[in-house]
C-alpha cells in the first residue's frame, strides 16, 4: 500500500517538476528519499574521518531506524562496534519534528546511561565532519527554500535559515536528483558567501526499490578534512519491533537486528 | 705598491668618481628588493634541531600563531556583566569574519562549548555563550560555568574575573599587522565599558618590522647628520667634508644593496648596518684629512702632500680597518644567522670604506679648487679645547704611572666581580619601550591571566616494545598476509603508519567479506592490530594520562608557571560531567575504553578538532600547553631546569621521550646559543687581533700592550652591566666582539705613532709630549666621531637600538680614555723594555 502511494507521489512529483514544481513538494520528496525509505531499515556503516594531513580515524557502527510516520517522527538506534575501545557504545534517538529530539547515550566502559540535551543539532557526530543533523535529517521547516533553476537532471534549490543565529551557515544550496529526489550535492555558504562545507553523495544503489545512498562524503573546506560514510548490507521493511528503540536497548542492544539480514 | 695606486688615482680622478658612482647606483638599484624579517625564530638556523622540532610540533598539533585580545574591567563586578559580555560577543563575532583568521580555532567565551548538568541523569552540550546574557543573574551563571572548566578558567577569563581574552589564530603571521588593525577598528566601533588590549607574538613581530623601518629611516640619516655637524665643527669647510660624507654614503649603499641583492633579509641586526658603517667609514677619512690639514700650505704641491699623507697613514689605516673588520667577522662564528649576516656585511663594509677612502679621498682632494682649501689654514686642531684636556691627561698619567696602573688594576678587579654577577636574559617583548601599547598589554594581561607566553611540553611514548610484542604474536599466516599488504606500500612508513595501513586493509576486506572463515580470520587479525594500536595509544590509557597529571602537578609545584593544560584535563572534565558533575568526579576513568568513550563525547561537540591540539590521532604523542606569565628566557630556563630535575627523579618518566617546543622555549635556545657563540667569537677575535698586533709591531710586548686598553674597556663595560643589573641580552652580547675590533684602533695609532716619534727623538719625555699634541688629538677626535655618531640610536623606537647606541658610545669614550691614560703609564713603567 505504502509503496503504491510512494510511486504515485513520485510520479506526481515528476510531472510537477516538468511544469514548475512546488518547492515545498521537492523538499518534502527529498526529505522522504533521504531519511524515510521503507518503514524501517538497518545498515552497517563505516565512517572514515580524514584530516588535512591525511590522518585517518575510523568508526564502525550499525544503524537501525523505524519511522512512526513518513516525514514525521522517527526512532534511531546506533550501536558502535569499532574501534574496539568504543565497542557497544549506543546512541538512541527519538527524533521529533515538532519539538527537540530525545537523545540517550550508553557508555559501556563507564556503565553509564545518560540522557543528552543539546542546544542545537549542528554538533559533530562522534568527531566526524558529519553533523548530528546530517545523520538524522534537518527539519525542513527550519529553512526557507527556493527553487533557483532546474535542468534535465536536477532541481537547484537555495535555502536560508529562518533563525540565522541558530546555525553557522548563511545559506545552503542543493542539487536534488530529479529521478531519485536524493540531494546529490549540498553546499553551505558562510556570511561572505564562500562555500565552506560540502556534502556529496558518491554512490547510490537500488535497495528493495529504494534509491539508497551507499557512500557519501562531507568535506570541511576550512580545515581541509573530510569524512567518508559508507553503508553496507542495507535492508528495509524488516518489521522491527517498537521496543528495539527503548532505553532497554542501551545496555542490551538487539543482537538479531545488529547482524546483517 | 700603494704609491702606484695613489699615482693612478691622482692621474685619473674622474675615472674614480665614475666607478664609485656606477657602483653606488648599481647597488642602490637593488635596495627596493628589501625584505624585512622580524621573526625571532630566525635567530636560529632553519636546520637547528629545536627549531625543526618546534615546527613539527606546530604542524602535528595544528598550533597556529595567535593574536591575543584582552578586555579588562577594573570594576568590582569585573567582566561578568551584560554590557561587557555583549561587547565581547560582538567583537569576537566580527573578528571571526576577518579574512586570514582561522575562525574554527578562534577561542572566546562565545566560541567554545559548555557541558553542564541538566537535571538528574541528563547532561547538556551547548555553546558556552551563543547569545549575551540579558541580566546579571545569567552573567553570574556564565561565571559559574567557566569556573568549572579548567581549560577555560584563567585562560579565557582571569581567575579574578576582571579580564577575558580572545585568542585569534591567524593563517599567515605576515598578515598580523593588517589583522590587528582590523581588530582595533572593530574594538573602536563597539561600545564597551572595558579596556581592550591587543598583543601576541605575531603582532609584536609585525610592529617590530615597522619600527625597524622607522629606525633605518630616521636614526641612520640622523647619524649621518650628526657626523656631518661634527666634521663641520672640526674642519669648518663644506666642500672639504663632503668627501668623507660621500665615502660613508657609498659604503652604506653598496653594502646594503649587496646584502639585499644577495637575497638576505633585513633583520633587527642588519637593520643597524647603516648606522654602524656611517661613523666607522669616516674615521679613515678624518685621519687623512687631519694630516692633510697639518701638512698642507697654500701654494704647496698638493700632489706630493697627498702622497706623503697616504704613505704615512696607509699601514695604520690598513691595520685598524682589518682589526675592526676582524671584530665584526668574528660574529660569523656565532650560530645565530642574523648576527652572522650582520658581522659579515659590516666587516665587508669596513674594508670597502678603507678602499674607498684610499682611492676616493685623494682623487677628491686633487680636483678641489685651490680657493676651497684656503679656509683650512685657520684650523689647527692640536690647539682645540679637547686637545688641552688630553694634554693634561697625558701629563698626569706619565707623572703618576704607578698610581694610574694601580687604579686600573682595581677597576679591573671590580669589573671581573661585576661580570660574575651578570644575568643572562632576554625577552623580545621587552625590545619595545616601557610605554609601548604592546608592553602595556603584555603587562596588564599577564597580571590577570595565567600567562600569555606559551611553551609546549611534548611527550612521546615508546613504540619499539609495542612493535616487538606485536610481531611476536603474529601467526605465520597473518605475517604473510601483512607482508603481502605491505608489498606495494611506501617502505618508509613507520610502524604506526603501517598499523593504520594494515588496519584499513583489514577493515576494507572485512566490510566486504562474505565467508565465515574469511570473517573470523580477519577479525582475529584486526583484534591483534587493535591490541597494538591500543598499546601505542599510551595517552589514552589512564596510566599515561596520570603521568600528564603528575607532570602538571610538578609544574604547578615549581611555582614558575601560570598554568598548564593537557588531555588529562579534557578527560577529567568530561568524565566529571558524565558522572553527575560533583567535584570528586574530576578524575580519570578506570580503563582505556572508559577514556576513549569519554573522548567520543568530547568530540561530539561544535569543536571536535580541539582534541588534536592536545594529542595525535594515534594517541602516542601528547602536548602539555604551559602558560607562562613571563617571556624572559631566564624564567623559561628555570622551568626547563626544574622539569629536567623532576624527570631525572621519576624513573617512570624515563620511558617517555619528553621535549620542549614553543616560541618562549625557542627564545631560550637561541639565547644560550648566543652566549656560547659570543664567547667563541670574542675569544677568536681577541686571538686574531693579538696575533695581528704582534705582527704589526713585530714585538710580543707591544702586542700585549695594544690589547691592554681594550681588555680593560670590555671588562669594565661588562662589569658595569653586571653591577647595574642590566640583563645580558642580544644587543649586549653582540657588542663584545665588535668593540674589540673598534677600540684596538686607538692603541694601534697610539703605539705606532709613539714608536715613530721615539725613533725620531730618542727621548721618552719628548715622545710623550709630542704624542699628546697631534696624535692624541686625532685619536680623541675619532673617538668622539664614533661615539657621537652612534648617539642617534638613543632616539630609536626600540630598546635594543638604544642599548647598542648607549653602550657603543660609552665604550668608545671609555676606550679612548683608557688608551690615552693606560698606555703612557705602562710605557713609562715598561720603559726599559719598550721605548729604548
């Protein structure tokens, strides 16, 4: 049922694109394509954080997701496996569109469970060039979006924050693929109008009918560093139970979902 | 030979003028290529191990040059009030926008993260001061936050809450002048109740460069003017004294042009070349001209008078020029490149001045109109007031030779005592005058904060044992696999890099692995690689971090440092907040994994890269950032010595490689090099000059005699420095060798002339009487020219110039005086062996 709806929406989006698409619709589709594929999903993930001097750090984790509503609230569980000294470190996120997310953290070596409150979501995700927000999705309502132009392949959008004090960018622009609605390139500009941060999709694969980002890259043009995020063995619509995403999972991560399906 | 030269010169005066003019013009054309170098780091050769290490550390830990902006609020409330903080935020936000500022590393209350408790079981991460507090209550809350963060407390806000700072990292320190001006504009445009100060080494260096231009543009021409006026006083003939001025100008231009053309930068030392050469260059001319005036009568054959004068003076002039240049050339033995360049080019300049004098002055004198020389008849300098005093001095010395000698022995003894009291110390910020804004800022900020002077204590863990262990644990299959992987890799990779490389390969293969066997094999290998990596990551282990804490404690106990910051502070702070925020939780987690997980939280901030200022990504090397309230080399030396002793007494620390970096430390290094190098150059100059004296006079005794006045003079000056408590710093150090070369001139002229006169008259009393007529007058005239020639340095904007000016003038005066008193006395006492 849901798939049919998706296809319908997709087709309608395509036809709209041809005839001057509503910006809100493009943003909505892009948000769904990027963060809401399937009703739930899992993937192995690896981050390679590279600095300007080519020093590398690695983070490996499994990410589980369950949507409560398409385009709406979501649950995430991130369980680290490497480096071994952070093994079994767990993040649990209850993402909420209408209010601040609920976030929890478990640090096994300290046997410590904590609730985390953050002033904003533009903090580094575990030391990488990805922001927390890049992983969980930025609320589409935080910015004013404008369709600048389009060609056969992309919609070109420019977005400006409604509350400029809450973010470090002045604006960002996106190249949204017309076929998949995945933003293939996002560039953030500072007050001077210089691009200082770039998010690129490097590789896309079809997974159970969903165009899925398999590899993406965030570059920090100021520090000269970048982070590669690679996904392996993604799977959707696995029928994950709700209790996978409760604080009980912090100490006892759901082993069955952590392994490749 | 010089006869022929003089003949040639007198025959072709216009050719000489043309050659001198072309040479001067050609070198003058190179001067616009000038490049100013104000980096104190260049006091050390680029290949100096400490300097190389310092720069490696800077690179490895992403440490930038910093401009420090400080805001001070003297009121009882201090800096924590809405108005001050509003202004600070505005200033910091605008500074962040300046081109050339590394915004992501800027440190200010508004640009760093806070971690606080938010109810039970919840911690909150947020910008410390994203928006300014609206009321006093929130300002006080902010104060309570900062007081809890050891990395910020007393670094970003002073312990007394009176001052706050903004650390502005800049990409290129050559831009610091523009950036600091932009900062000043921003400060001026923001309404704030606080006093703002700008300091930091890059600003100091840049300001310094500007001041150097001022010095060269004002002091050097002033010196020229001074010399001109003096010569006017001596000769009262404009056309006549134009000649030595031309010689001096050409010398300065050719030397500066040659130096710049050869690609040498103009450093604090070489910026003084002009002012050094100017007085020295006219000295030979004064000798020729004085003698010419004595001997020339209207209507006399000018050509033969000139030839006679040159013949008389050639040898003493050659020798004094060589000895002076030896003094400067000896500076090339110091291991300080700017001092070497200075010594080399001043030495060269002195020789050049001699050559120019020998060829240009006769050529000039021969073409001068007869009428231009008529006024010279009125001058007979042996009748001047100065000469009268000199004459009395000579009579006194001869009459009381034993008393004079005894006096000098006592002076010598007191001087040596003074030398023992000399304090070796320097601090580039003190090169500015007391009331200079940089000095003021330096003083004010260091009064409040734990120190704006940085030194870095760098610790590296032992890798060899880890490697040996790792290699022993490998199975044959694993070994094979690793060597296979290494086959294509860069063979120069170290063990650490190899581990990373292998790990990436293994991870890659595992990420894509499908068969269970493959997976388990790879996982085993990864396990072993990880063990090795964990062992290498010594500063992720509680025991490694504990060593940092112990070292920091030792530094604190020494009472010599304001504050130190390390990775252990980061870990303990985050751990405390994770554990509920109580003070007793300010401790290290029990395990390495605990540390790793704590740091993972720290990295989930707005500024994850801050971590890499403290530790390398493999955690095998770490930096303790030491803040000092003084940039004095002496204070840095005390810290280094204290820690060396501490390390020697702590066997556990022997396992680690511990080294210093940071500009404050580098300053100490070049200071020590300077002292040792100056000793060497003084000693060698002394020996060379002594040998030359023995050769010149063909007498060991006269050689020794010639060395006596300058030995006493130098001892006296340094004794004086010791007694006055003035620090023995760079300019003072440089003085020793070069004064040796300058002050021996007086002795050469005195002894040479005394021997000539004695040979003529065969009577000691007559000789001395004649000596204190013309020759002593010429000597004292020269001393006056050089001494006064250096006095414009007293008006220079920078302290080292003033020091050099003051001491050189003093040295010239003292050494002329000593020569004129000591040599007659000694000659009288040693009459039997000397003049007989």
